[in-house]
C-alpha cells in the first residue's frame, strides 16, 4: 500500500470502527469495501470463476502493475501469461520480456483467438499444449531463448508454441476434419503437417513426441463422439474442445431434448 499499511491492518481498522466485515475472501461486503477504498469500478472483483466449462484460477498479478501491493492475486480469464503493458511474464518467477518478442506476439494471439473461445490458463487444453511443446521443441531454440530472459522458466520458453498448439486444437476447421469421415491416414497426415508447422523438424528436436500427444487427443475425441452418438448423449471430453466443432450444435439439441422431454 502507498501508506505502507497492509490489507490486514486496513481491514482491522475498519472492523474497529464498527463496520461488519467477513473473513471470507469473496464475501460481498468485503469486495464492496475494497471497491470503495480503491475507487474502483463496479465490475472490480466480479470476474467469473468458470468460463465455457473452464475453471478460472486465481494467480499473481503483474508486479509492475501493482508496485505497492504485495502478493496481489486475481482472476484474469481474458489474459494469458503475459502483461503486454509492461512486457512482463506473470508466471513464476515473473520476468522481463523486452528481448523475447515471440512471447509478446503469442500473448496477442492468445487475447485475439483463445480468449474469445473461452480458453483460460491452466485448463486441460493449455496443459496438453504446453506438455506437447515442451517435449517437441528444439533444445537449441530453448537455449537461445533462455539467454534473452533473465529469469527463464520452462513454461515461458515454450509459450509461443503452447499458444500455437492451443489455437490449433481449438480451431473449428481442424476439429471438423479429424472428426469427419475422411480416412485415418489422411487425418494423421493433416495433424502431422499442422504440428510440424508449429514445431519444425530439427536435429535436436523430437517433435514426434508432440505429434503423439496431439494424435492421442484426436483418437480420444473420435471415441468420445462415436460413443455419444450411439448412446444419444452429450459427449464429455476432458479437454473441453468439442464445443468448438461444427457438430457440437447437434449435441446441444440432444441436451435440450433430454432436459425438456415431451410428455
């Protein structure tokens, strides 16, 4: 805080003045108090906990955005792992990205493509994309990037590829193609081409590991969709990506019928 008071001191003083204040972190009266004290907009502290089936986690805010707030955390469903204003990685540890322009570009793609689709950090899709990027990227690329960042971390160094894979796996055209009636070899070739465009071949890369993870996702989605069609049920995929496909509307109609059956 600017006057060197912390949250505990301020809330203690408020209680001493007879203002009822719950200890619960998200209690309405507590949020209203801090909106008033900070002269914040009415929408402050109202970010949703769930977006299109994805849980929105609380995480650290940019240290440059909140220089007087120690350990500031919040929910930011429309933001990835980069503060574009300060060119800063807001994962752990936070790091300056001035010399890592690829991460800044990836964040713009996140906000322009992934955020509108309801994709959030720490969702199953993002974790899969990060894992695939980590095992498939060139070691030389990692080393070169690490030299440009003072406090490199694994997630930071593969952020461009993570965002690229997440965009790919939530793209309607890809999902419609791999869930369609085309032969399996054609689908495999399509996935391989798309993954290699994000994780190119290199002597020190093992992009086949990334491909294996993506292809395993494709096979699983095919099974989920086939079973759901046979059973007349809404498919439940743990990556929450089928909603981006064209065929999902048909499953939504099944859900409506099940919820409101004709009597």
